[in-house]
C-alpha cells in the first residue's frame, strides 16, 4: 500500500517539476530533479522509506528511480542509516537489474566522501590550530626559561662579585683601623719612653754629683788640719745647696700604664657575626580595580603586603602591546621606565594609544637593593587610530604618514600609491577586533584618482560604523582653504567636502575674506567663534552626532545631528596649505559630559540637514 502511494507521489512530483522547465532543459534537468524530489520525499518519509525498502517495496519502483532515490538518500541521510539503505537496495541476485551502475555509484561516493572529508579537515584544522597555539606557548615558555637561566648566571656572578667586593672593603677598613691604632700605641710608647729616659738621665747625673760632694764632705770632716777647714766647709755647704739633687722632681713624668689603649671588640664581633644579606623589599601588587584609563591618561595604583619604612622609592615600567595577557619574550615595543616614584601610585599623562593594551609592572627599592617586579597587569587603551590613505589623495596633495601638504606641482607620492593599490585592505569587524573598533576602508582602484579637479581631498584608511570616536587635526591657519569632517564611501571624485549629501565638515576659507562655516549638502552656516589652531572631531555613530571642538579649550564649535545610513570615513581637504592629524586619542571626558548635556536639546544645524 505504502509503495503504491509512494510511487504516485514520486511520479506526480517529478511531472510537476519537469513541466515547469523548458523542453531543452528537461533532459538535462532530469538528474537534478530526481535528486531534488528524492531528497524532499526522503525528508518527509525517512523512516517509512527504510522500512518499506527493507520489506521489498523498493523492487516495485522503476530501476532508475531507485538509483536516484538511493543516490539522494546517500547524500542526505545520517551515517547510521546509510549502511541499512545500501543493504536494502542491494539485489540478492548479482545479475539483477536493480543494481546501481558502477558509474553512478562512483559519482555518488565522492559527494559523501567530500562532505565527510570536509568535516574531518575542519576538525583536523582546529586541532592543528590548537596544537600550533600550544607550541607557540611552549616556545615562549622555553625562551623564558632560557632567559631566566642566563639571568640567573649573570645575577649570581654579580652578587658574588658584590659580596667579595664588600668583604674586601671591610677587610681594608679593618686593616686601616688596625694600622692606625698600632701607630698610636707606638707613638704613645715612644713619647713616654723619651720622658722617662730624660728623667732617668737627669736623676743619674744628680746622683753622681751628690756622691762626689758627699765624698768631699767626708774627707773634709776626717781632715785634722784646722787651716782652711772653715772655708772648705763653707764651699761644701754652698755646693750641696746648689746641687741638682735638690732641684729634681722625684715623681715620674710619664706613667707606665697603657690601659687607655686597650680595645674590646666584643660588640663589633657580634655585629660582624650578625652580617647577612640585605632584606629585599616585598613585591608590590597592582590594584587593577583602582587603576584608571581616561583622557589618554593612565593612573596605576599598587599596595605592599605589609608596611615597610625602609623603602626609598618605586620603579614603574610600562610597555605598549596588542596582546592581552602576560608579556611575551618577543614584543614589538620596549619597556619604558619611570624611576624615583615616592608614592604608591603614579599617573602617566599625554599618552597616545596606538595599541590595544598597555602592560604595567612595578618594583620597590630601598637604599641599596631593588625587589622583584610585581605580576604584570594589562589595561585596555581603546582609542581611534587610523592612517591617511595616500591612494585616495588628490594628486596635488603630498601625504607623509599623518601629515599632508598641498603642492601645485603634484606632490602625491606615486610609489606609495602603487604599493597601496597592490595591497589588499581587509575589512575588520568591530565585534571581532575590539569593542566598537572601526573598519578599514578599501583603497582606491589602481590607475584612477580617487579625487580630482578642485576636490583636494584625502580620506582616512579606517571607517567608522559604531561607537564614539575622536581625533584632532592641526592645520596651517594661513591655508587658502581647509576642511575637516567625515564622508561616505559614495563621495564623488569631483565632490568637495560639504557640497554633497555624502559629507559633513567645517570649512575654513582664507580666499579673499576669512570665514569659518559648517557645510553639508551644499548648505553652509557661518560660525561665530574664533578660528582655533587645532580642531577636535567627535563622532557618535550610533546617535548620529558629529561635533567639532576647539581642541585646546574643548569649546564646542558646531554639531551635526543626523542618522548615518552607511559607515563614515574621516575626510580632509586643503588648498595652498598643510595640516597634520593626531590619532590614538580617547574621547575627552569634557566632550562626553557636554554631549550628555546636549543630548536632550535640539540640533544646532537644523538648516543643514
């Protein structure tokens, strides 16, 4: 019963589909139609078909129908049913006409194998990518270990040399002190020896003189002669009175005590025995939650595990990077060092965020030694960065990096233009690259100027299709004409900025008379404000806001309120002048707060839109 209904449905569907085709295409489309109808019916009666074919209903179908039905079944059925389907359609008799011709089987197999092979290749590709990433990670770690071994060897030699030098210096100090103290002892001994020897010599001479007088006196007393006794006695008396013995001091002029030069180095010995390596300052920890990134300024805050009054200062290092996570051995940018920080926080100002992240680390130092660096932390530094697309520049504009100069002789650098034309410009999705990051704009076609005639225009290489972006441009105020704004990709080759619906700008005119106007769609509004030397451009793509500011005072000059239907590109125009662009800037907080205040007010350019 099922087989009859199935054949009727199959036959009717084939007739309906084939009737819709031209006669010339019917024969060529039969094969495709059989596959299409077979696939459609198979999806609606998958299980019933298998059971029917296994029950022998397949033999009631025409042979060629069964061929293409099996082929469609093979292309769409799950793997676990394919084996059953092949068994169900395999004739018992090898000579049976229901056998699928080898040519069709050979053609059917590659379809299945190519799909399966594609899945396997994709799976293998994922595994290979994972393995490659792991290999890169291991290679970086191996490089880190090798670098650590080299650093360990160098640092060990350095501290050994420092230790030897310190002990040598200490020995030198001790030897010098020893020599000084020995010299003092010798000088004291020599001085006292001289004093005592002088006194001893004087006493010896006095004693000898006294003994002579004493002997003379004894001889005089023993003499029996009376003549001359009185005179002799008087002379002896006078000699004794004047004898040196009575003028000598019998107290030693110098002491033999040298105890005042005794030493006791017990305390110093204890101090020397207490010599040890200097205490290394503790490793700081950067508090990521307290760090701030705003207005191209980064404030880094860190703490210590415990207070340490011996810390003299801190050393902060920072490095730009496009990779989130721990630092790599091979980075594109070097570490920048900030020394002599006295507080446990530091603010870096005037930065240009031309990378996605900045990595920070800090270490503490006392009077003699520095501690270990903290664990590095990575802060996101989202900002709008772009380059000027020299391929889009007018032939009279000379583009060098982010600077442009008007040259009447044709200053466009052809070599750069050709190189740009040969280089593919991939489109980067905001969701894939970074939060609200812009897209790269395609370059101009080779052999054709993007702008010509009096449209002295150059575009950026990056489109804005989401978020808030900000950049600044410094221009020569003596330029005959200058304009800055945004444009759609559809801006014409001959279109000047602000003179079509595809561009919005502020225009400075120094030709004949000076004027500053806001332009869009060939409508202009004169701005009553001083002409600044630098203009800041703010774009809120989602809200359709384009604002211009005095970049120094952040005073609002003009705002466009519209609805961007397509991505916009920073656009610039200069005639008989020059300008330079500053990118990598975050939206200033003053600008953001001013935009929030003005969000509920009406647009200032109602007549321009």
